[in-house]
């Protein structure tokens, strides 16, 4: 099991470079140096509250709309703004270009964190449980056997199994989103810091995986300063200037975006001014650390395929199976759910395992285990899956975008016309160009999968020829998957 709180990995250490990662960053630009004013903003104690509070108010309004607004999905703001607009912005722009910036403004932990800290803005100082901040609640440690993302994997898969209901039944969205809100608050009263975000939140799980591709990163400017000069480790333990990292991260060891929520507390508390916010190349992190993260890549790819078939494909029977709330066909839904779970948890992983074993055989050496190949090469499905999700999301916004315009004037479906757009008719936006967008996106995903896969292979094998041969089977699998998406999207 992978423990995100520790700088550990299930992968054999001898197969990794000394720093435990593949360094793909040919250049980095520190935004804090380029824009000093932006760093000052990030150091404001009130900045997160000023952004989270409006988001929470909007979120609560969405819940109200889901309960008391129109029962028709395309006439209710919770459906159109959350599952169409928010999802499109999150997967297409926020994660690839700004890592986990959504976590910075997410409303789910608002009340729970307020309860823990006993403050909305100021910092409380006091020694407790190895921290330098006073916190309220039981402050229990999260169970050790759950310090991984398996729970997030299962919850996300379960939630997505009923996804068709999100688009047709606003009340279902209320139950899902409201349930996450309550869970975040309740768990914050029992467990330390953002245990919910770290180990439970299903949205957090896939954000962490795809944040590895992001073109920004928050890192220590000089890790030697963290390890040798800094005696207080304020980023991890807190200080009078900032709270202990809600995500349990120590900047002296943090090498990946996976578990950094960009809360900027480390920027506020670092006594050595040793934090940088860097722009970097796409797919800068490439180290998958355990089976839980590998399976997340399988799950996300499987769901991208299933969603594409269900929502964009011409298969009416599958649509009926998925939309059990409307059809009442529970037998068909059971088949649909079984396909999803089998494909995500068994089908794709088994194919990947066979490809890994064949890759080990083709390499002509036993110096690298099948396990190492299986886990490390699974990163190739991260850019592949992300670009597949983006390719899937574009048609949703192109086909349903006009609903966004009309729903602004009538968010509850009550016949309002607040800004004069309520009667804008539904009309697809440039839908004839959908394939022109999807094809290059899928090919770009395949390119980065192969490119980063080759980079990883060079860390596993000393010999370039062996590295390349070990990569052939998984490249074939990735190519076959992209061809399947191309066939589905282009007909």
C-alpha cells in the first residue's frame, strides 16, 4: 500500500535514480520571482477565505436549486453548472494548467476546517500532537491501513456508476454533493487536518493523479535548505504565521503534485522564504508509487471509455441501462455496472499485467521485476487518460453550452429571466468540428504516453535497447486504446 504521508514507494529502490523520480523539467520559471505581487497575495492570511467563502455560498445555492428548483436536469443550475461547466473547466483547464487549484477554493472542507481551527483567518499557536498550532476536535490520526487512495478509488468508481442520474435527477446531485459536504465536516471533527481530502474525497483522488501532468508545481526552492538549515519544519508543523500543512506534506521531500492542495500555508509559514511556484513542462511528474495509484489510472481510463460510449455513442440500449432512474431496468443496469467495475478493476489491469510480463521477457533480462514494470509504466495511462477525458468533455460543452447561457437567467427553472437570456434556444456550438478537436487531443495523449514511458524505461534499465524493447507491449496497448477512442469519436 502506498502511504501519501511518507516519501516511500512500492517500487524497488535500485531501479530509480537517486532522487526517486524522472526529471522531465527542461525549464522552470518561478512565478513568485517573476510576479512578486502574486507572492504577496499568496501570503495574505485572508486570501483563501476570500475565495472559498463565495464558492461555498454558490455551492449552497446549488444544493437549494437541486432540492427546490426544476426537476428537469437541463433546467436546473446544479446539473448544468456542476456536471457540464465545472467538470469541463476542471478537467480541461484547471488540472492540466494549475494542478489542484480547485482544492484551494473547494467548499467541502470549509465548516470542518473552521471547527478544527476555531478561526476563519487567523492562526492559533499551541503545541499539540507534534504541531505548533492549536486545533479543536478529537484530532485522531487517520487509520494506517487506509493511508492510500484505495478508498477514493472505490468511492469514485461507485459514484460514477450512477452518473447518468446526475444529468437527469437534480436531487441525486444534492445527495452526492451534500453527502460529501457532510462527510468532510464530520470527519474533520474526528481526524487531523484534511484527512477527508487526502484519503476520502473521490474528486481529490483523480485530481491528484492528473495533477502529475500539470504545468505548475509548488516546491521548495532549495531542498537542502529544508533538510539542513531549517530546524523548525514549519511547513509540516505550523507556526504563528501559518497552519501546519493540511495535506501532511513536508516541502523538503515533496517531489510530486499528487497530494499538494495549493493552500499556500507553507508560503506563509516558511521561515527561510524557500517556496517556489514554478511553471514547468507538461507531464513533469512521472513517478507512480504504488498499486493504488496505478489502479486509479486504470479506473479513470475505463470510465473515460464507458462515459464516451454511454453519453456520446449511438448505443441506445446502453443509455437505457445506465439511466435506470428513468427506465427502471435494474437488470440492464446491473449488466452496465458489472461492465464498468470489471473493466476498471480487472480487465484493463489484466491486459496491462500481460503487457508488463511480455515487456520483461522482451527486455532479455531479469534485472527489473514485472511488478516494477507494471507500476512504473502505468504512468503512461495518466496523460493518455487525461487527454481522453478532455476529448470526451469538449463535445459535452459544445452540445450543451447553450443551456449554460439560458440557465444563468433562470437558475431554478421557475420562469425567471434575470439577465434576459432565459429564452435562448438550445443550439449546439460548432458541434460539426467536434472530431477536429478530439483527434489531435487523443494523438497528443498517445505522444506523451510514449515519450514519458520511454523516459521511465531509461530509469529502469541501464541499456537503451532493453529499455525500448520492454516498452513495446505497453505502447501497443496504449495505441490500441487510442484507436478505440478514435473509432468511437469519429464513427
